[in-house]
């Protein structure tokens, strides 16, 4: 396993350590600019096991901050490379404006639903994140990777697995040290496996609890990342040495009976399309 993780801000770090066009896929969950260091009060969470030192971005600088780090990500991505950005809704417009200011292209706008939210009385309860899936334009043989059948061999099952409303599992780790607002590694796994191959380079500009890095290394990818919070860096960097590499999942086949039924249905659809084509 190969990785480089730096205890510095990602904007300076990417400029100093990442060459143009050398990253295959980025998955990142940046600060949201909503005083995330104080959200435990609203959510009534016990944060005795949360690492101190979370670095939030002031709202008044969030637009320029977004432009700076996203511009660097666009430079680092290879032609055809993918980027996933997890965002709340409050400053989503700043993230989107920054993306539109680059040469990156939108692929999907994914919504991820979680099972909890801030209690409200006079408005809808916020219970989702946005996941922005963009790519660097393809160039020659450098195409965007998308492994459609990574989990399922049949199109029908793959279709349902790739709906752009995705569940976000809650990562329960009672008694374990963790980072604030840490995403589940099972959740991150899906995006990395769909959008990269073994041996390719994954980057996370905001490592946090090092969930992206562990997931990437677990499935044979190389990793580069950055984390400003020295406490988080020192706490979670050693966990990378504990990662056990595993093979990518073997796609699940439908039962023979189910496959036969689907193939008959598809043959019927193909016949009807051919008949309509002859009529027209």
C-alpha cells in the first residue's frame, strides 16, 4: 500500500505536492461553513470520543475558499478523472459556482438521505446531503472510469444500486475515537469502486477521520491527502498501517430462474422495438 498524507492546508499542499493531471479520482467531504465545530449542541450529541481541533471555514470567506481548493483539484485531476464533493445545502451555491468556474463537467447531482436531522417546528427537517459528481473532460484514450457492474452482473440490479438518491448509513462506533461528522466507510466504498480501478490514485483534500484513505487503500488504490487539524492527523494517520487489503467485490448474479425471466422480457422489448422501426 502506498500513501502520502500531509498535515497542512490542502490548497497550499496540493500546489506543493501534487503534479498536474496525476489524480484519478477525488472523494471529499469539506467543511460546510456552518459552524460545524458547534453542531453537537443542536444534535444533542455526546462528543467525548471526538478528536478536538476541527477546523471550520468562516462563512464570509467560504466562496473564495471553495474556488481555491476546487481549482486546485481540477488541476490535479487527469483527463477523464472524477471528483465527488459532499456538501450541505447552506453553501452549496458556492461549491457549484466554484465548479462552474473550472473546466470540469457535471456527471450527476446525487442526493444522500440520512436517518436523523435537526429538530424543527416551522420548516421541513433537513435530512440529506448533496454529492456532486463531476469529471475532467476526456482526452484521447484517457476516459472516465465507471464500473457499472462492480456489485451486480445484471443491468436491472445495477440500475437500482445506482439510483441518484442514495441511503447514507450511520457509522455507529461506540467508545471509539472518531472525527467530527465522519462518513461511513461503507458509504465511501461505493463511490471509489464505481469510479476507479485498482492501482489508481485517490485524493482527499480534507482527510478528517481518514475514512476515504482507509477505504482507498483497502481496495488496492494509492492515496494522497491533506488534513489541517494536527490532532486528527496524529490520531488517524497510524490507522493506515492497520488497513488490510481486500479484493474488489465479485458481482452478484441473479438466480438462473430470474435471469431467464429477465431475458425473455428483454427479448420481447427488442422485438417490439424492431417492429416499430420497420413501421416508421
